């Protein structure tokens, strides 16, 4: 659905600038920005996708992945079309590269998002599948009513949102899983057609604004899998965020324009897991490996298993009111109030 956009300014009689994300696109009359879903019509910028949903499902919160945020709950997950990144390895390219002619769209109001969340017995809403930033107007409006209904909200995002919209959203956004595509700007420029620094700035600002954050790093053989790069990334987290930030190192499988790159070897992931721990990350995880050991949360003080995970099945027995049952260590976790 078309609606006047937020965060833009007129440059002259025909050209506008969108400031929703760090691309800051200058858009001529009749054209769309890089994301493909914000259009300059007669000198006014419109979002073309307000309330337009391409995908919806009830997902375990662990699938986002968010491991220290309401574990064991389900998030009503919605996404639209388009993306402000152009990643060669995109795993959701059927929607991220789609335009408004995409045939499977459903129009929802913010109130219907709440109704559907309840009908699906979910405890919150996840804006996911494609980049939620480019859907800002609808995410903001729906997050307001979702929060009012006592449910949680979370983003699965590339972190390219500008400062002002993130500040506005932060009142209604509880958590973000932010993708760090690589810890080098070259990768961002060549593979994603974007830049690393704005993403790192978003991580810092989100933390400052009190949003729960977890990071995901998809390990692609030959592209971002050097231990040196991973150590630099982990050091940055420890120095700029918190050593308690959960970090998910995820296994790559061939997709889109990277169909000829091999799946990440387990050996590489194990080395990265150890390197992350040695660099001071207290809660590293391996994703897409389906090996419980590397999905568990361990107590950094006594080594007890605090949360045991087996794919999307979880066991919170190691915790008592958010503390280690053995040594009393307080795990920085947003424990669910939704599960008795
Ligand atoms: S949201 Fe879209 S139009 Fe706006 S700056 Fe980002 S890519 Fe450009």
C-alpha cells in the first residue's frame, strides 16, 4: 500500500533525498531508491509497501536467532519485499529482489498484526525475512500497538538504519539481531554494495538505547572466515559493546549468486568458536550446525549448562530466575514472562 514516507527532504523541484538508511539515496522524479520500495512521485517520497506482507509464519525465537531474549517463546514473523543491500549470497532473494508486482502480497493493518500474533499463540512479533528498515513506517505503527498489547517486538536486520529512525523506533523495539556480514569494508562494498561502519554504529546506538542485541556472522569460506578477521570482530565487540553480547557464527550454504561456494567446513567453525572465546566473547554460538554442544549457553563462572538447546527445543533447567542454579551467576537475559 502506498503512503507518504518519513525521513526525506526535497533537494529541488524534482529530486528528493531519503534519509531512512545510510545510503541516503537521492531520488529523481518517477524513480525508486536502492531498496526499490520508496518512490519519488511528483517531488514527494512514498513508501510503496505500507502493510504489504510477503511472508508470515510463527517461528521459535531461537530461529531469529535470539538466544537470550524470551527463550522458548514464539514470534509471529512477518516480512515484505525489497532490500537496501544487494548481497550475492542472499538466502531470501525471492522476496529481497522482488518489486511491487510480487504476486503473493497480503495487506495488513497494525491491528491485524496484533490479532494474528494472538491467534497464532505467539508472544511477540519479529520483523524479519527481508530487511525491516525499509518498511519503517509500518514497523513503527504496528510495533506501537504490539507493545500496547503486552507483546514483544524484535528486528532481524542488516543494521543499516539511520540514527533518527532508530531512535524513534527504540521506544517500541525490544530486541535486534544484527547481521555483521564480515569485519571488513571491502566485503561490504563488493558483496553487499554497502559499508561496514554504519552497521557498527547501529550496534553501538542500539545498545545505548537499551535494545537487547545479538549479532550474527555468516561464515563464508574464502570470504570472511580468516581467524584474524574474526578475532578483530570479537575484540571490537568486547571493546565497544559488551563481552556478554551473544554472537552467532552461522554456517554458510551455497545460494543465489554464490552457488559455487562450498558449505562452511565444521573444522573452520570450531576454530572460530574457540577464537571467539579466547578473545573474550562469553556467549559464542554456532548456527546451522545442529550440534547441541555449540548451541548451549554455558555459565562463564562455573561452566554449568544454563540453557540447553537442541535445534529449537530448549531446556532452562540450569537457570533459576535468570541465575545459574549451581553458582548463582546472573545471566544477562531477558527471561520470558510469557511461559509459566
Ligand atoms: S531506505 Fe531505500 S530509498 Fe531510503 S536511503 Fe535506504 S535504500 Fe535509499
